[in-house]
C-alpha cells in the first residue's frame, strides 16, 4: 500500500499536509514520483487568500481538480515527476520517463495515461513546469488575434504576462508596451522583447504612456491609442485604464481571473464612442472562431514547440522544498516584488 503526502488549503492563508493512501494501479494507469511543482502566483494565490467564489467548480477540464471551490481543498496545476511503476497492460519502457501532469502539489500520485504528458527530450523538466502558463499565454494571443503593425499594451507582467509578451514580440508590431509596478518583472519584459516598459508608480507614467500612443484627451484623432490592450494584472481597476488608452474600435482582452474582486467599469466615456470590444480569454476551451481547425491537442503540441523557443526556466526565482511550502506561499503573498516563479522541490 503506497502513501503520498498532499498539500491542502484549510482556510485563508493556512495550509497543511495530509497523508493519503494511493489506489492500486488500474488499467492504463501509472505511478509518478513528483520531482517539482510550480506555484501559480495568480489563480492559486486567490485560493490561498480566500478570494474565490464558492459556487463554482474547481476546474471543468482537469480531472485532478474535480469538485467545487471550498475549503479544505487541494489546488495546483503544474507538476513534473518520473514514472516509477505502470499497470500490467502498460509498456514498462515508460518507467523512468519524465512526465508533466495538471495536478495539485503532492509527493506521489496515480494517474491515467490520458492525463499525463511525456516530456519531450528537447525540454528540461523545469521548462516543462511552464507548460500551463505558456498554454494560457498562447490562448490569450489567439483570442486577441493580433494584426501586423499594431500598437499593443499588456497590463501585468507576472509569468503569464511575460510569456504573452514573449509571444507577441515575435509578431511584427509597431509598438509593444509592458506595464507592471514591479521592476524585476519589467526588466524581464524588456529581455522578452517589449519595446517599452512602464511602471504605474513612476511620476511621469501617464504622460509617457499617452505620448507613446499618441493619445491627446483634447483631440479626437481616431488613429491614436492602442489597437490591442491585454489585461493580465489581476487587478480589475486596470480595466478603466485600458478603456482610456484604447483607440477607436480597439480590442481589450481580459485574461485575468479576478475571483471575488468586482470590476467597476466607467463605460460613460470612450467605451461607446470608440466602439470598444471587451473580450474574456479562458484557457479551458478553444475560441469558437478557431474550433474548426484547432483543438486542445493541437494547442498542446504548439505549446511544447514554443517551450523550446522561449525557454522560460529563467523565470524561476526561488526553489523551496515541499515541506517548506508555507514559507513559499508567504513569500509570494508578502514579497511579490522579490519573486517571479516559485518552484517546490521534492
């Protein structure tokens, strides 16, 4: 009888470890010993802080996250380990292979073959940890449908924001502006290809941003403003800033999930006159616009390919042992300016 230790959220800012008995291997299942898991500083921290609605399913597309959002619960969706055993009907050549799984933080697990991804030899286990965030960034860019030569503004340069910046930097554009209050993130955004990086804490922030986009609040130049604004900051107040900067018929893509935070929108100024579009982006599904040609498998394959190009492991700023997870969550919660990606090691 094999046992595992799993991380549970008990209540806001309180976590614990629980021992769980693993089920025996059934048909098409494997046993994985965890080596690394990544903590999401976005959605996962909403769970840690208790900023989530309790009337939603945890995740409709990830089998390991079945159930509703309520304490106590396991959460997390980026785990990498090695296959240590397989069911009788499964090829034993898989033993020793590295695999990625959408799964909460846990020392060992039993999963269906259909729920894991064998990590390609061209990708390191640490790079593979960024698979969920890069897939999310790809989904955001697909929903945004960027056009050549556009002026693009991205609010929020956390991991998903930085990966979105890296993707958009590879598309010919006239201007790519990354905005975040944390200098460490802005430095990485510049490295990933942003043309301009701005902090809303800077004294001349608004003036500089308006100058870059040609926005003059006293004129009605329809060619001015951002063509595309992407909101990934996790702060719903940012949407009003996006409405101010968006040009005529511009698109505003909301990739952030705000949990219980409410967005109060000022729709009495530019929204109607500029015929602005506000669109949600969510990685669990494929946009109806693309479903004729794209499915989840095709996007998965493209995500693995882009991991070999972007190589995001440079975003790992901290590694802490699994038994020090409480310190990891406190670090992200209390010192966001010091971190990019925190990884738990096993």
